[in-house]
C-alpha cells in the first residue's frame, strides 16, 4: 500500500505547500508515482497537467478519508498531504494516519521555537529547513542557529531546501513544459532524502532524469537523519 507523508506544522508561512509540490515533483522525476493532496481550505486545487504527479482535493473530512483510503490500496505509491498551517487539531489527525511527518521551518527564531514544540509533540516527525538562504553569510548564520537551538534533534533534521524563486512555478495552475534545472535538481534532492527515511530505493531517475543534470550524489547513510541502528520508524 502507499506510504503517506504529511507536511504539517503550527507555524504558517514555512513553505508547506511549496515543499509538498517539490517533493512530489522530485518523486516523479525519480520514477516514483505520487499524489499531492490538498487539505488547506484557503487554497484552490491545482490541475495535474504538466506535472510528474497527480493532484487530489481533500479539503473536507469526507474527501480526505476517501483519498487516503484509495491511496492505501495502491502499491508503490506515495501520498504527500499538504496540511496547511495553524491547525493543531488537523495536524494531530494527519499525524495519526501518516507514515512520516515533515515539519518545514525557516531560519527565524520564531520558526525554530515552533518547530521544536512540534518535534516534541510528533515523535515520528522530521524537521526540514525550508527556503534556506542562498547567501553564504546568511546560510552560515542560519546553520549556526539550528546547531545551537536544535542540537538535541539533529538526528531528525533533514538537509536544507534552498530558497528558489522558480519553486513558485509548481504552484501555478499550469506548470511550464520545462522547469529550470536548479528547481528540478532541488526537487530530486528532497525526494531522495525522504525516500531514504522511508527506506525506499531512490533509484537513479530512469528516463525522467534531465539531460543537463549533474550526476546524482547520494547522501551517505551516516549523514541521514534515520540511522540504520535505530528502531524501525513504525
């Protein structure tokens, strides 16, 4: 049956929706079938045309149950549920039905304080530094804040997803026929991390790999948040 990933968190503006679509796009580029599931009632559903994944509208309780039940019948699929922000009760519900949870956060101290509370609340969750600064000085400062304030959770922090202005292309109703290579590479890198956490072979991308992409670099197991020596995630 499908793996269910929920992208949630009590802080708004951390890039949950963008991360959801980037993850699904990356999974598709690696040859994995996935669905991006909308639950945020403040957003409109997007069409699947031009994407490497399907989209699903689950903005009501009944629709969410139906979508998740359907996904659970599909082998080798991944369902990525965009949970929206500031919805603690919904976050608890999504956590209960998920295999793993991702908690995006930005470099502000407010985001870090919030994600620390969420990591404590959701033991099966991983924090994802999101929209991370591209400027070297800012990135170094952001990394230092994470090391100082989140050191106790370092084994549950994925590698940062950098800020890319092109990521907004995935939130358009109709995506371009060709996405910029840096965006495609970022999507693949995120998907590989999550597949490693799920203990699923990331593959090499097959026919979906862009011709001008740099050779894939696999993350060493020692650098992954989920150590093989730790108990199983379920």
